[in-house]
C-alpha cells in the first residue's frame, strides 16, 4: 500500500491503517462526511466489512450523513452475519447514509472465485509503462495467497464509479479506459521507440533499458522496427547513425528482439555497437527436456532424486518458467521440446472423459528411490495392486494441491509466455502410457 502511494504520488498523510490507528481513520472519515453536500457527495467504497463506516457515521453530523454514499459489490460484505459482532449495511443506512450497489464485479468482470484468465491482463505485464507492470506484479503477489486466482473485484467498484459501466472487464474495457495517453501502442519509453503491443519487443526493451542504465548511456536513442519478410525468418540489421542513434530492423518480432538483445550485450560488455546483419544458420534452435510432470505420468527415467525433486518446479510459473524462457530468448533458443510417457492427464479435461484428468501433483516418496526403482513399472508404485497408481497406495507424497482448472490455467500461462519470448513448445511421448486413463 505504501509503495502504491509512492508510485502514484498519493498524499501519504491520507493513508491510514485500521488495525493500528482506528481512531485516526474514523476522524478522517468523519471530516470527509462533514464536508460533503448535495453538490459534493462523499463516495465511500466498501472493500470489506462496514464497521468502520458505521463508527464514523455515528460521530458525523447527522445532517450530513445523507450525503454519504456507501459503495459495495458484495452481498456477503453487506450482511452483518458475515462479520459477527460488527454492524452491516442496513445499520449504516438506518443512520441516514445512502447505499449504492455496483452489481457484482467478480468472475468474468474483474476476477475472484476460480478465475485464472491471466492472459486478460497481459497488456499490463507487457506494457512499457512501469506503473502498469507494477500493478500486474501486485496482482500476482495477491494471487500467491489465493491459489493463483486473478482477483481485482474490489477495483471493479472504482471502475463503475469512474465510468458508470457496471459490466466492466479487464480487457478490453479497463485496458481501453486506461490506455489513452500514457501507454499508446507505439511510444517512446526512456530512449527507445517501439511497438509496445509486441511482447518480444517489450522484453527486448527491458534488456535494453537495463543495459543502458548499466553502461550509463542515457543519451542513446534506439528504434526497434519489424519489417516482415517470411523468406528470411528471425533475421535483423543493426544500423548506427552517429554515436547516439541505433536502429534495429527485424524481419519478424523474434529477429528484432534478437537484434536488440545483441545491442544490449554490446552495451553491457563495453563494446562498440556497430552496423551488422544477421541471419540464423540453424533455423530451429532448441532444448530437449525429459519433463517430470508427476510420478503418475513419468518421463523417460524419473528414478533419481533430480527428477523427483524438480516436479515442484514444473508447476512453478514465476520461479521457474518465466526466468527459464527469458534466458532461452537471451541465448536465441526458439524451440523447447517436452518429453514424457503420458502428459495429457496433467493438461486437459476432455468432456466425457473427466475421470482421466489428474488433479493435484505427486512425487515418489524419498525412501522408495533406489537404483532398481522404475516409476514406469506399475508394481513399484501400485502397492495395493488395484491396477492404478493413486495416493491410497502410500507410495507418493503430495507436492502441490491443484484443481484441474488450476493446472490448465498454469499451462496456458506457460505456453503463452513461451510464445511471448518467440519459443515454440513441442510435446513428445515415446509410447502410450495409460496410467490414470486405463479403462476410463
């Protein structure tokens, strides 16, 4: 909260903590209510219980209470029984306050519940505007305490008050409402001109900005251009115009990104940026990963601690996949192949075959790992001999609690981020491994 006030230059003396300074909070709200009038109403957004509003209304001028509008989008917050021992919306209205219900702002409007559609806020994540990226980082931080759920439903109330639209959403409505003037598709961010709607260029700008800062070259003017040429994929040219102007032109988004990364590398190494033309000699440059999704759907050889210990990382987007794909882009890799025996119970929920999907994530218990252990041989894990490897066998340890919807959302996010870094993902499996789907 404090960082937010600094980022957006709010007056910090108007920021109060109800938990540690309740009286100051109430006195400030009372002062605002008492300043209100028919022509200048006080709109009080209730992003939680109504108790503080009630206490402030009690102390406020009774003649001024009618100019206080309490705003809510949650029927649960409005009920006193939802907050035992506290006053609710009806108690505040009884004191003379008005009530404005914005309609519910969760689910497909501004998230909450089981909402995992993070691609709807990619325009924040990939924006050249640091304020947008900061807001996105706060959404991700909040999601850590909500099982990955995207939730800005309380913010939906502010959207309603600002626009009058009770049926908003992250994209296109919020994006279009905020997007005029300070995050245009093409803009100058620091000293770099580029198309901010192209994720590869947004990443390249991050690399360039870091390099420009490290090299102390704030006087540089850089232009990133995509000039499509399907006959020469991922190629680029670097052209200098005097000591302080650089133009990078790529035949596609990847080419421009690679050219910008080369410029960034030169700056960090203290090397001169010179005119250059590059065309990849190897068209598909990739990495092969025997991916340990889960001990119930193993890769080629998951019998060691390396594979089992890394199952948790396969399901970590922020800590593993994001830096992994960023590094792949820096080293100009454009392909990732993921090899296993049977990936799909972790990835999809097929109508009519829902029982084949595998919620949650498991690994083999540490004490069971030995040189002769083979996770693909069912008797090693199917301790009760029922033909299926399940937690009831007692051979597995829970790594992460996840619903199938959360798993699907995770992989959508992973695949989208790879695409944003110019990386194609290929799934390979050696054979038909039917654990989890046999007979279903």
